[in-house]
C-alpha cells in the first residue's frame, strides 16, 4: 500500500531530478522527434498528482513512472506519446485527475493510451477483475499497440522492484508475469524484455533453483574467464589482421534460460550445451 509522507528529503528530491534528466537524455539520444516540452508537461503533472506519496519500498512514488518511461524510451524504443503515457499511467487510477483532463492537455493519442492502461473500478466484472483488465488491454490492439507496450514496461519495472512486496504478492505477480506478460512481450518481438520478465518471475517462483543457478553461473564464469578472454582476443586479432574491427564479448545465459535447458536436455548445469555464447559486434 502506498504511503504519504510530510516531505521528501533533499537527497530524494535530487534523485527525482537526476532520474528525470536521465529520461530526457535517453529521449534526446533516441531517433524520435525532439518533443521534450510535452514530456516535461507530463512529468510536471505526474509529479504534482502523485505529490508526496511513497511506494511500499519507501521511495517517492514518482520514481516509478519515470522508470517506466525510461524503459519505454530506451529498452522498447518508443517516442514522446508513449513516454507521456508512461509518466501519466497511474495518474487517473490513483489521483483525482481524469482522462478528459489528459485529453485536453495532451491530445487524443495520449488520452487513449492512458485510458487503456488504467484499471477500471466497476461494481460488476464480466469475468473477473484480472481477466477483464487483460481483455481491456488486448482489445486495444485493434487501435494502438503502444498501450500494451507501456503496460509491459510497467510490469517490468514492478518485477524489478518486487522485493518490497509480501511473499504472497510476489508469487501472485510473478505468476501473472509468467503466464501473461512474458508470452505477450515475446509475441510483440520484445525479446530482451520477455527474457527479463521470465527470469524475474523464475526468481520469485523458484527462489532456491534461481539462487543455485546464479551461484553456479558466477563460479563457472570465474573459472573460465581467462580461457574465454584469450578466445575473444584471438577472434578480434584475426579479424583486425583482415582490416575488420570487431568486439567479441561473452554472455552467460540467465538462470531461467539455463534451467529450461537443463529440463529439456535432462542434464545438470555442467553438462548442458551453450551455457554461454560469444557475440561478435562489427
């Protein structure tokens, strides 16, 4: 449950400004048109609307919509309309502001997206509250896919900060993520987001297996660091000898990906294929 404080500390105010400036830097570095003014207006409305509310973790609530907006911009690659929606995605649901007000201030597109990601409070649900919310999201696909992407970004940040929730809430949210949001991200071509969602869900649903694999990966990485460094350096040198500049880097698969390989191949960690891979960037 959110909490309201009397004020934020100077350090928290500085952090809010720092994270917002990082969002603007992400946006300016993107290939989209430079509409920083409307993003700033959305931030100011969200900042005022959420006021001194804190998340369950204790941090200022406004840091959540900023983080979602950064995921939307940097990790998914959407533009100013979606960034505004991300900044405002909880404003209608949690404060006195309305979709009509959003439409008057930011236009039809932002208002539509905010309306889609806002959970509706009803006295009666056609199926169940959760299923009706899923249906509302999926119905929007006929009009604008961006609402779904903002909702996936919202879920990704919630999963990244899930440790502050109670164990029963963690299991519920992780289950929803594994069942609905990760497959949806995969269908939309958001492979990196899908991978993160699956891995975070695995972390909370199967904590022992996740921790065991994280430890095994760290040990394996340490034991093979020198050998893999020589391997990558050799690739880079051979390519440079042929006037091709390239960077070779080793990436270990995430615990959930390895766990799935262990199950499908019927092998333990040390005997599965492709625990890591080398990416050569030209």
